[in-house]
C-alpha cells in the first residue's frame, strides 16, 4: 500500500479528502461484478471477428441439432446445422449495438424535448408535452409493433420503433428535473448576467440534468435490449440469415422440447447481459449521488460509532452509576473525527465542559469550529460513516451516553435530552399537522392516549405563546411563519420535560424581533421547566442575552470558558477578544470593526501548538510548539493561551 499510496496521494480526488470514484465503485461488490461481467462480454464481442469461428450463416443439414460439446461445435448446432457459438457471439454484438443505439437516440431526443419544455414552459411546454402524451396514450409495445409494421420488418426499423416509444420516458423525467432547476436562483443570476438562453441551457441547465440523464440511460439500456429482443423474437427485428439474441430465441422456441439448448443458450445470454447492465446501472446511480460519496456507499447508521479505549474511562459503562457531582451533563475530552479517504478531520478535538441544573451554557465560535458536531456527538447523532467518536466521556445522570446502545439512546433522545435545530422548516414534517407531530413526540416516549397527547400538545403550544393554540394545532407547518415554526420546534423539544435542551443556532434563520421573542421565550421556559440549556450560536450578542456561562470554540477545541459577563468584559484569549470586537453595536457607528485576518486552519492538518497562532497578533515562537493547556485563571474562568490578555503587561 505504501508505493500505491504515494502515487495516488497526488490525484485530485484524494486531495479533496474523498475516496476516488473508482475505489467507491470497487467497494460496491454487486456493481463491480456487473461491470466485470459486462466488460468480459463486450471484449469477447469486439474480438469476435478475429476469433477462429465458423461462419454464423453457413448451414449444414447433415449436422442438425448437435448437442453442446459436439466435435467442432462447442455449443452444438441449430435446426439448419449452423454453429450456435458463432451465432451467439455475433448475435450478442448485434443485440448490444441495437440496444445501445436505441437508448442513445431515445436519450438524445427525449432529453432535448424535456429540457426545452421544462426551461421555456408556457406554449412550448404545452405543445411538446401534449405530443409526448399522445405517444404515451398507446400501449407502447403495440405502438412499437405498429411502427415496425408501417416501416417494414428489419433491425434498423426495430431500433427506431424502440427508440421512439422510449422518448416519452426520457422527456417526462428530464422535464421534471429541468422545471425545478429553471426556477432556481443561479439560473436567474445567469440571466441577469446577460447570458443567452442557449448559453444558459448549455452551461447551467445541462450539467445539472446530465447526471439524471446518465442514471436514466444506465437503468434503461437493459430494458431496451430486452424490447429489441422481443421484437426480433416475434420475427420483426433481425431477418435471416442475420441473427440477434431475440431471433435466436424465437427460432429455438419450436424445438424447446426436442433440442432445448437452441433456445436456452441465447436465453441465458440475454439474462447475463441485462443483469450485468442493471447491476452496473445501479452502481453508477449510487456513484453519481454526491451525498453518498462522503459516506461511502453505506447509509448512515442509527447512532454514531464509538471507538475508544474503555480503560481510559473507568466506570464508563451503562451499568453502575458514576459520581458526577451536581452537573446535569459532564463532558470530558470528547473527540469526534470524520474519516474521508485517508484524511482524518478532527472536528471535535478534546472538548470538556459541564452544565449545571437550570444553567444555560453558550457554545460560541466561527462557522466550522465544531459546535454542531459537539452537540450532535452528545446524543450519537453524527452520521457514521464518515464520523466516529474516538474518545471521551459524556455523563448524564450518572450514565455514560457514549456507552449506550441504540435502544438506550433512542429512549433518551427527545425524552431526557431534546434537540432544537436551526431550520424549523426542514425539521418539521410537511404533511402532518403540528399538533400531530407534537403528540407523536409525546406518545413515542409515554403510554398516553392520542387524545391526552393532543391536549398536552395544545398546552405546549400555548406555553410557547402560539396564539389560539387549540385551533393552530391543526395547522400544517407551511401555514406558519418562521418564528412560529421555531416555537413549534421548541414546544416539541419540551414535550417530555427534558432535563437537557440542546439548541443549535435556533434563531439564526429568524429576523431580529422574532429572534428576541424566541430568546426570551427560551429563557423563560428554561426557568419554568427547570431544564438546562446548551445554546449554540456564532453571535456574542445573543450569548449576552441568555447564557450564564460561555465556552468559546476554535478548530475543534474550547479556547476559553467562563461566566458570560467576565468573558465579555475581560476576554482572556486573543480569539475571544477579536470575536467580540466583530459584533456591531448600536449607536457606535465610528467604532472600528475589524474582521479577523486569515482563515481557521483545516481540521485535517492542524498546526502544532495553538491553532489560532497564525492569525494572532500577539503570537510568539512558544505558541507554535507543544500542547497548550486550558489553564484556570480563577475558579470559573479558564483559557487555552500562554499569554492571556489583560493578565500579563
Ligand atoms: P459549526 O461550528 O459551524 O457548527 P460543524 O460542527 O458543523 O461546525 O463542523 C465542524 C467541522 O466538521 C467542519 O470542518 C466540517 O467541515 C466538518 N463536518 C461536519 N459534518 C461533517 C460531515 N457529515 N462529513 C464530513 N465533515 C463534516
Ligand atoms: Mg453548526
């Protein structure tokens, strides 16, 4: 692996940290099998003219219907004494060629019609799609038969017939995709930049529908080959003495009892060709879906994989309770990584904090600093693959959450610990009423009747200040404003009286007045229900509103933690200082607001020493070497810096 490793390290796929398309594909064994089988068939077909085969059309009545393994005839002969092996290889070539050509023709015309109809809409759409509808109004095998009847039997005509009847399939599919794209902002932006329709179609629309076209092609080729074989079987395709797989099957049909090999051999070949193409097509579809790329071809598991040295965390089991002090949640040295290809992204790199009863702890940092991954790790919600927890301990009520199995985590999620996401439109189900969704959250953890759950849902909606809660419970998410939807998410999170609420940027999607209302509400509910709150945000202004203590994250580590007022008034870490300086203040237009120069380091290549050193105006040589510890400044305030601000002159 060493030599290969160094050469492939230079390929672009590897540099981006994702496994290369080829490796992903090879990991999907069925698709790789399909590709290998199809490759073998294609190679043999290409080599057919060069192989020492008998003439596929030469008849030899003296040697009729020889069984396979006969002398000179490996697969025997048919009813006219023709060599089956030779006819099979030539016929497979014809079938593949006709099937692929028909698919290409159908894909070309169908996609063009779909793109034009979807992009231009209006009258063009009406005319084109009604034409397609007319084609679809006939049972398509009848239509194919009618077309061949009109054009006359023959392979080329069969090809056209199959291509024509498949055009609607491509046109409908591609029109749907284009329709969605044509309304998107990047198309609008291209139009505003003065691009012509043709150029937009070629450079903006086509690249986006191309994966769909390729997927549709790869999944229909097999089907088209079957259809061509069907027409030949009925005597409408290949004409004697030419053969394709369908006509061979048709000729063998009359001899099925006396000489089964004459029809079974082409039948098996059709099966192998179509199966290998379909397996390959499925593999290509998986490959072209970028969401599957970073997670290999596996779907995420229900909980994050935990791989840690149990001995490092004595008592870290689901059994015996562990002493935990008076905190609701105690996190020690949490480490979560993403593995992509050979790169390891240390998104959370040794995070420790605790939250006391009824306390609100803020987790602040730039985008990408690891706040969300920290929060998701607590409840095992990081997708595996590519994520996994490689170390640490998360104690809640004396139990180590990282030691729980899937069932234990499920019982905890939404019950003792609840999560509020950033975007309430994507987390609420669009097809259920909000009352139903809250009632479901209650009933999945408590054995209460639907009626009682609904009544509690209404009380919860009332508690989060939804006006006319009893009536609004029957509303669907799209009927509510953004602020109301976020209140619904909060009501859902509160459904089972959680001890811990995790809110991941719950107000980022809201405007300032609604944000203020939601913050006030969260603060009140925390007081009323006695829940503790882990509040994630990138906004120091918000922190000062609701948080008792604040932890500042940078490149996967906490660099400063302390009481909110203390950190805001006298930030000790240069990063905290710069972050606070970035917050605009009302009524101080002249205040200097400096962006922090440079960018956060990539978490797959962290520098030694302080991760902020490269951007820090006070950095010196000692900052760039060795491990820098989180040192206590006083009982409640700690900082990961060798020259804390305001302490050393
Ligand atoms: P934020 O602080 O903005 O919430 P995140 O915790 O979401 O940041 O991300 C921390 C790091 O983890 C980032 O570098 C991000 O690219 C990486 N990351 C997050 N989720 C995934 C994922 N599913 N696959 C790969 N990398 C991820
Ligand atoms: Mg985030």
